């Protein structure tokens, strides 16, 4: 539905984008307009910066513990790099999940979803724009972590491998979680429900991989680890950093994260067509 003006929509916010002529004349740029407005809300509004501060403190503590351990031998230095890298990939992608889980259900909470649905932009463009803004948290998290990873990895000659592997795995996990959380957010009536469902669903996926070591042996145990995108991605990082395997040798561990990074956003886009003010579908 195309409207010229949405009453009560504040100018300069994503709720007032109906006034943007670009959306009327160039629908292909609609997602970029949404992303721009969402990025402003996220970063200039202070929420993204607050998350980055908390994340930076956590990474700094882990880095300090690793860098000040004078008893590290060569193998343990690799393990220190791996622990820090896995923390960066896991926590950075979780920040994406927290933000994406609020993307649509939060609009319902604030009573602004109706305005968004009345703007001259497709609902898929809304999903893409909001997903892009959430994904920016991972980019920022990785940039913050680069100096820490560089310092730790330089001592064992793994700087390039560490940064490339971390960026690749973290990006796949973030794409998976942004799509996964957006899909749940589109079906949830509140941010609290969306975030709770997202985290519990993620724990349900991850829980089987935390079974005792004996239960993880054999083809069934390995299959569980490969199916879970997070476990598979972190296993790949361990193989490349700790075991010093060539990047291609354990690439099969990236199949799960790669498939999840495609299917989860595709599901969110498919559900976008059914996006309603009421998640029950009455409107």
C-alpha cells in the first residue's frame, strides 16, 4: 500500500520513511533506506555503542588473562588464540541475535509496526534492511577484536589465518542468527517473547552437542556436531588454529554453518509476506 503521509510518524526516523520520495520512485533502494534509518537508530541512538562497550570489556578480560600468562608454551599460545577467537565469533553473533529478535516484535511493543506496514516498501525490504542493521553489530565486534587477535596470533605466526577464519565463521553464524531471530520476531507478539524463544531455540539446537564425550563418539555424535552451526563453526576454528590444519582440510565443518546462513534468512524473507500487526494473523 502506498501512502503520501503517515499521520503521527516522526520525521527523520524509520517510522516516518513514508515521506521519502526515493521509496516511491526506486523500490530497489527501499531496503537500503530502511537499513540506513535502522543503523542510525542503532548506533546514534546509543544501543549499539552500549553493546559494544560491554562486549569490549569481555574481550579485554579474556585477552588480559591470555596475554599475561607467562607459562604459555607454543601449543598453549595457539589455544589462547583459539579461545579468544571463538569468544569473538560466538559473542559477536549473539549480539546480532539479540538485536534482530527485537527488530519486528519491538515495533509491535512500541505500536509503530502499523506505520512501517503502511510505508511504500515491500515487507521483504523491511526484513532485509533490519537484518543488515543487526548484522552491522558483528562487523563492529570483529573490528573491535582485530587488535587483540593480531597481538595474540602474531606470536605464533597465525595472524592472517586467524583473522580470515574468524571473519568467515563469524559472518556465517551471524547470518544464521539474524535470519533465525528475524523469523521468530515476525511471529512474536512482544520483544520479551521473541528474545526468550530465540535463546531457548538456540539452546535446544546446541544442547545435544554438550553430551558427555562418550556420547559424542561415532557417526551419530559427529553428525550432531556438524548439524549444529555454532558447534561446527567453532570446531573448524579449533582445527585451523590449534591443530594448524590447512583451511581447506576441515572445510566440511563449514557445510552446516553455510546451509544455516542461507536457510535462516530465506525463512525470514518467506515469513515477511505474512507479517501482520497481530502475530495471530487477524490483521
